C-alpha cells in the first residue's frame, strides 16, 4: 500500500506512466481489477431490492422487529439514501486526499460491518441506524471505485468496462428478487430468520470481495501526483511484467509524457473553482445527465408494483417476477451497448440512449393512456425503455469520472452521485408517489411524461456538451491541476523524439 518513507512533494517530474497504463492490451490482470472493484454494484442492487421485498415480512408478528412495512420502505429507505449521499461526499474527499486503495478497502469494510449488524437487529432503532451506515459505506464505494477503475483501465476499453460495471447493479437486483422469494418462504426458514440471512449473505459476499481487493494496487496516477513516483513506477513495472507474461509477447512502446508539479493535497476552493468555474459546461452536463436518469427511473420503478396491481390486477406477491424481468433489461443495455461508447463515441451514444429511452417512454405513456397494454406488454415496454436508459445512466457515472481533472475526480463523482441519489431518493418519490398512487390513468401517464421529458432534455444537453472522451487518455480529456505549464511542449517533443520509461525530474 503506502510507502514507508514520507512522500516527497513540491518537485516537478516528467513521466510516461499514464501512457504506459493506457497502451496495455486487455489481459487477465484487468479482469482481476473488474472483479475486485466492480462487484460492489451487485451488492448495492442486492441491498436495495431485498429491503423492498422483505418489507411485508418484517412488519408481520414474529419477525423479531417492532416495525411497520411503511417504516421499512419509507424511513429505512430514506436513511439508506441519506447515508449514501453523506458517505459519497465524506469519503469522496478522502479518496482524493488519502488514495484510492485505502478508501475502497475502508468503505467496503464499513458496508460489511453495517450490513452484518443489520442482520442481528433487535429493535427498530438499531435497524434504522445500520441502514444509514450501510448506505454510508456504499456511497463512499461509488467515489473510490469509479476513480480507481478509470485510472487503471486502458483508455481503449474504459467506456465499455465502466458501463458494464455500473450496469451490474441490476444483476444484484435480480439476485435480490430471487433471494427474497426463497428467504421469505416460511416453509424453508422461520419468519425471524429468513430476512436476517439475506443481510448476512451481503456481509459474506463483501468479505470475499475484500479478500480479492487486497491484490488490487493503488492508482499509479494518484501516487504520481502525490509525490510517490517511485512507488508508482514499481507498480506499473509489475503490471507490465504480469501482462507481458499473460500475453506472451512484448508490449508496444508508450506514446506521450506529462510534466507535473507534485503536491500533497488540493483544497476545496481549488475543487470548486475547477468544477464549477473552469469546467462549468461539463458540470452542467453532469447535472443534466444525473437528474434526467433519476427522474426517469423513479417514473417507472417507484410505482411499478402499484401500477401492475391497480391497473392489471397482478397479485402483489407476483410483482417480484416482473421486476426481475425489468432488471435483466437494465443489465443487458450497458452490456451490449457498452462497446459502442468506445467506438461510435461518447457524444452520439450518450445523447442517443437518453433520447431513445425518453421517446420510448413517451410512446409507452401514449399506449397506456389508450388502454392498449397488458401487464406483460407494459413490462416489455419498460424493458425496451430501460435497455437504453440503463446504458445512458451508466454513462452519466462514466462522464463525471473522466471529464474532470484527476485531483478532483473522486469528489466530482461523489458530488454528482449525491445529487442524483438525492433527487431520485427524495424528490422523485415525493412526486411520483402522489401520481402513481391515485389509481387514475391520467396521473400515471403524467408521471411517465415527466420522466420522459427530463430524459429527453438531458439527451439534448449531451448532444451539445458531451465530451469526445472515447479512447483518449484521462490527462488529455482534463489536464491535471498539477500539470506544469511545459506539459504540452514536453508531450509534443516526446512524440517526435520517442518516450523514455519511468519518471524523471524535469529540466529547465
């Protein structure tokens, strides 16, 4: 992990480390990073879905908790969301300051402990407290993990990998739906045991992931900027040897250098000035993408069970099967469309997925208003909408993690994640609960139209402001704050004269 010696800062160094990471071919080593870091989204999907599905059982006599169904889906869900927002902002700042590895180990440990303690809840206040702390850990994961993934994955594959990992949330949702069916079956497990085992399973999975993460290195890019370039050189050299051995052939020469002035930390004022001043158009883009996807998802998923039960007489006990189908549509979107974000390009794909999902939801609202849909065809329409919306929503996380300078990356992810989560978890339910709960067709149609309209608006913003980041180095997309004024000249000179390996002090 950290170097034993104090970090040396204040030096100006020229390095080809980012170029060496970006030119690596895809290998088994990269799959280790994907599994070690990306699987936390499955845990998040599992958590959110399980809690919604066990609400009825927790409120029954004999569950072991004096709690109502409304408290589980209302107060406990709100506390989880609040914890995620607070955790993202708290841990996001520390991720930029202390490093990616230290924080993705700490935040997963917080999640593991909190969800394990949720499993042994003996009173409602205990359950509420550890739902908040579970969200607190998960929120920090988003900032630490997205930062590490983008800084370790080669530029050619960054888009598809990021989308696939963010989309894996829905695998957890499918697993949570199916797990709750088994865990809540009183013929298999007692009332006061089944729901506890679902949380215990989350803790066990987190422990396995924690063990895998021990082998994931610190981001060499972060080390480089924070004065630990010798440690960064050792890590990158080790990665290169591993990849060469796995591929059985020598690596291509890296192209490009960057000159940076190392520093220990970046102030909040620097972050705010950079994100909302220097990159205000990109901040506007991030705001539009996160708000659009948050409201579209709430327009569909928040009242989906009530819509199926009210308008199509689907038994409440069967809505989980419909949700599992919708969740699969969400997962396959990023999985199948992800490569196009690296080949066709960010601007076309981001704006296209947002606009398509919004237009399809407008079409769904029209068919619903006409009475042309059944429970099955409505679910099919939702799947089509969310196939594109899920890819778009995942690209929102990709966008804010790659279009701001490295020193602000984790905090930028945390800010926009907290913004989107708050909008989706607070204002979204307040709006859509009233609309979908009236039992009136016109109100549900309006809910669909609001979500669709905001998604289309975000798509138009993306068409104008999305950054062409495909297959480009992070340092080219957003120049680090620590980059010396001569970096551009050095890079141009390097492309003409060849590239040396490692880091070296810059010469006058």
